[in-house]
């Protein structure tokens, strides 16, 4: 993974830790209760539509660019368990796609491998284990989302808006408090950017599969 992606993801982790204050709680071994920390990393697919419009001398031109690609996705989830099996907290989720293909009325172009599309989601989340002693769970989050393009040390202005994510997964105990597992996640981001009479509206769907490591 490119070091700049790792740095961006670590920064989001630090931000989440700073703003999410976990509640102290006693926890039973091999049971989903008490303090919760989960880290995820995997692969995802970006499918998005970029609606662009601009007005010049009273004339408006518009078009849609379809952007698709594969990349690295991940996230961190942190806080506590008010009831056994029910987790409520804060999350930071990142999605980075390099070498995506953009297609429009004039044709298509594949971005260089050092050009990345970055989609972020920050907000509260809820995760529920059907059996507090086992690992099958579902979860969801809704919050602030942003999208930017970066190349080297340059990063574009961020289109911002809202986003949501839902996931289902299963984990297996590897210690009294630690478990490892897999999860499938679907993220939706709806963001926009305005600059004078120029408008950009982006809707992005990101399905993916992740490995999970959870302390609970």
C-alpha cells in the first residue's frame, strides 16, 4: 500500500480515538460486552456517477462521468457496549481507489496508478451480535462523507455530503477478548462541490470484503 494512504488512514484512526470516549466496563471472557475496538481492512469496488454542470454566458452544459475501479478499504470502530451484544460508538471508514477508469460522452480514460480517489465516512455506528457469546453480527453507520482526488503531494478540494454503510460479518474467538473474522460491507456516499456556477454531484457505491480484528 502506498505510504500516503497508510498515513491518511492512520490520521483518521487518531481522529476517531480522540473524539470517541470509550466507557469503562468490566467484561466477561469470550463474550461481547464491555470496551469495544475493531479494525478492518480489505478490498472494495467503486461504482460512481459524477454529474457535472457549468453555466457560461447564460448557457448551461451538463454531463455524467461514470467512474469505476478497485482499491483498498478499511475502518476503525471504537466505544462501548450498553447491553451484551449491542455496540454503540464512533467510526472512521476509508476507501482508496488507484487507477480508476472514468467514462463519459467523449470516451474513457484510465487514471495513472499514482492518482487515487479517496472516499471517507465519519459518524456513529451500531453493531449487534445475535448471540453475545458468538460472532455473527450486523451493523450500520450514517454520517459525514467526503471525496477527494490526490496525486503525490497534491489533493483536490473535497466534495462533501452524507454517507451510510451497512455490513454483516462473523468472527471467531482467538483469545479471551480477541476475535478475528470476515465481513461484507456496502457503502453509499452522496457528495457535492460548488464553485461559482460550476456544480459537481457524486453518488458512489462501494461494496467490499474485509478482514476484521476485534477486541471486545
